[in-house]
């Protein structure tokens, strides 16, 4: 049974096409995250689900019911906005009970549901405060409380954490995930932060320029990115890319355009003499022996748990993550090897993944 | 090393000096402010003093000399002889209906123009802005013809409707700007919570824009209460006259009795002053508290 189904949905603002036919199936109770660079249409898609934007083409179903022409309040959804959008002249509890009040619920029922939501979110001591008397994190919690009280089929979040400081963001991330595990309500969550996507989602939908690039679980997308865009978008620091060709499939070596040669353990089918892009994650690079690739250390950034090193191979900059403590100096020459079982191959022309 | 203490002392001295020395610009501003205030208050003092003087005292004492014996009978005499009971009632009826009704209509129109997207929204807004540019004096003659053809000369609706028509555009213009500044997520959140536009308007927008409404209410009350030209054209019957019109006839009738004339003026101005004093604290506190934040 599908919680939310988006079928070939399109959106144009006047003559400008913003969403070009998106298909996504989100199962009941799933935590789905829409992620992509700024302007790719994440918010627009979410607002179409909420009913705040007209749907130009295609169908959106919630719980099996087509909602294209339903009013937002009839769609069985609740939304949490980036700027909280709390009603400033109402107290926290009035904010949370507003929907029930409009639906004609009785006072005791409203108080009971608001009380329950407040208990879940630890808001009891703050219920009589106005939004101006709350901190950013507390406001965000009230906004979530307002959504929980309605007990919707689907929660919609639009970058709810981007106004919070880094530490609070990590805390709220865990809280939202815990909330989902407790309520088991379908969530569609928009963010441009790939770490949020990786840490919270059951399913990630990568959007780019109004199109879906790939849908899958965080680790699926991380381990098997379908194309160069997804490969470069997920992961921090980002994946490194090298361009070159393989001349001999039996004894695969990537001959880089600039001259260096990287020994590989495998090659994708039909890849001989075809322009390839090789992707390697920063943590899959290691010190190599005599057969390693020549590299020059440029910048060293220790983070404590690991060290990010910018190195240059034939004038091309790569990021290398070292977990151990190492003594490195700028302009030092090192030999590096790639974890060959973990390299990714992409066709340079189509940008698509080539499986070895 | 020895230079250090003297240095310190010099710095210290300078700090003290600058706190003693007042900013000359500030002093200039204060002087200007006092001068302007005096200019504005002078006529008011003159009116109040004169209204309390006997006819003999008016001619024998200077304009700004306080009255020695208070002639309160000027007020009662002016009230009855100027037919104030009648014109006061007319002014109250017209103002009390026109001001809230006009403001409510303006607020609703401004909400619609700011928050409901339609193809003709821009054209409508342009029309409203155009309305603020027409001086009503230009319209007096056509207005008379129009109201006359409706048979509304010498009626309350005959004044209230034109008043509303001329008041709405600038109020819509101001409120529209204010509503536009309210984040759209606020109305969207309410929309999802199940509110219709009227509920959003009443429960979300009106409370937020209370300070602006208070300001507009004061301005509108004062200008409606004191309106003269349009009332003069549209109200021919003495029994329908408003206070400013009553005042005009007063001057001809009692030109020798300045005490009574000024008592009449004080009574005319007083209600507007009271309304201002009641609402000005909402107005000022709203302006300083940043109503939209949070
Ligand atoms: N009302 C509108 N009229 C015209 N174009 C719009 C409108 N709203 C959004 N767009 C365009 O649609 C595209 C997608 O916008 P959207 O807000 O969905 O991006 P986003 O993925 O949420 O980006 P961000 O991460 O910056 O929030 C953008 O190019 C934007 O300029
Ligand atoms: Mg967005």
C-alpha cells in the first residue's frame, strides 16, 4: 500500500518549466528525503504535494486517493516550514490547537491532543508562551507540534533545520528521526544538505534541474550512484573524478589524459578505448607502494577524527581523507593507491554508471 | 615608561570633556522642536483661553492672557444657540459608521490584493493607486450631480458613501504594502490548518496589523470628523449639518461673540483629540515592537 505516489508530475510557472515529469513512490510509514542543489524544484514539488501550488501535469495520490484538486486542508497532510510560520499573536498551545479548533473540535479534546503532542516534544513548560518568547529550536518544535496534533497521513518538511545553528541542527535531526520511529507516519522531507539526507532517510530522492536523478536507500545511492551527478552530490568530502581510457580489458590500467596511469583490478564491459570517468571516494585513497600514483600534497586540513588532504595528480586536484595520524607537509611528494574494488566507472559522454 | 601615566590622564580628561560637551546638532534639533511645538500650541492656547473669557474680557485683555474669571456659560450658550445637539449627533453618526466600515473594507480589499493571486490583481491595484492621486476638490461638482441623481443629498448615506470612496484607496495602498510584507508561509500554514481566506484575514492578519490599523483609524477619524468641503456640498439642510459646517454658520451669526465661537471650536475639536489620545499608545507601541517578527 502506497502512502504517497507521485506520477509523472510536471510544473510550469508561466512559460518556465520547473519540474519535468517526476515519478516517486513512497511507501506508508517511509521517511523520504528530497535532496538536490538549490533551485532544482524540491520546494515546488513539496508544495504541490501540500496543495499550495497547482499541479501542471500528472497525478499525486495520498493513501491511494488522487489529491490534485483537493484543498490543502483536505489532503490529510501537515507541513513544517523553514521559517516556522507560527501565528505570532497566539501562544504555543493555541498555535498547536488551531487546526483542531477550526475543524470544530471541543475544548477538552483539543487540550488532550495538544497535551500529548507537547509531551512527545517536551514542550509542556512552554505552552503558554508566544512565539517571540521562544528560541529558534523551541519554535521549530512548536511548528512540529502543530503538525503532530493533526495526526496526518503525511508530514511535509521544507528545510526545517536550516535556520538553526550547527549543534542544534544535529540534535533536532536525531529528534525528528526518533519522532518518526515513534509515530511511524510517512514523511517527505526537503533539504539541500546531503548529510541530513544520508543520516535520516529511509529513501532518498535526488533531484536535479526538475528531474529525478536516482531514488534509493542512502547506502544504495552512496555505493552505487547511477550517474556522475549523484556520485558527486552525496558524500562529504565529495567523490573525486579522473578522466581517461582503458586500453586493455585483461590488464586494466586507466591512462589519464594527462599521462599518469592508474592500475585497476577490473574494468567495465565494452570499455576499451572509450572515454571514461573514474570516481573514487576520498576515504578509498591510501598510501601506495612503489607502484602508486605520483601526487603532490597541497593543503592539509585536520578535523581531529580524520585529516582532509588536498593532493594534485597531474594538475588535477583530489581530496584524500586519512584516518590515521600522518606527518605531511605542503608540496610533499607522495605515492597514492586507490582501493580498486571501490572505484566507480562512468561513461564520459552519457555520464551514466558503467558496472564492472 | 614615565610617559604612560600622563597619557592615561589625557585620555581620561578627553572622555570627561566629551560627556560634558553636548552635541550641537542635538541642541539645534531641540530648539527647532520647541519652536515648532510653540507655533502649533499657540493657536490652541488662544482658543481655549478665549473660549473661557467674557465678552468684556475678550476685548480688554491680550490674546494669550489667561482668563481671570472662567466664563463656562460660553459653552452652554454656544451649544444651544449653535444647534450643536443636532450637528454633534450628525458628526457622530457619520464618523462612527464611516471610519470602521471604511477601514474594514480597505483591510479586506488589501488582503485580497496582497494574498489572492488573480490575473486582474495588478490592474485592480493600479486602479486603487490611481484613486489616491485624484484630489477630491476636482470631483466635487460631479460628485454632487451623482449623489443628487441617486436622491441622496441631505442623507447620511449620501455623505458616508463618498467619504468611504475617497478614503478607501489610500488605506488599501498602505495596508497592501503591509500585508505584502507578511511572509506567505503564515497564510499557507493557516490554509493547511483548514482556515479559509476570511479566517486567515481575521485570525492571522488583523491581529498582526493592529498597530497599522490603529494609526489609520486615528488619521481617518480626525480627517472625517473635520471634513468640510464635501459635507458643504452634499448637506444643504441645516438639520443635517456636521460640526465643521455648524461652526461656519456660527461665525456669521455671532461674529461679535468670540468667547462663544471659540467654545464651539473647542467642542468640535475635543472628540478627535480624545480618540487620538485613546489610540495613540497602540499606535506608538506597535511601531516600536516590530509586529511581524517572531
Ligand atoms: N512562483 C514562482 N514563479 C516562477 N518561478 C518560480 C516560482 N517559484 C519557484 N520558481 C522557480 O522554480 C525553480 C525551483 O524552485 P524551488 O523553490 O522549488 O527550488 P528548491 O529546490 O526548493 O531550492 P532551494 O534549495 O534554494 O530552496 C527555481 O528555478 C525557481 O526560480
Ligand atoms: Mg526550497
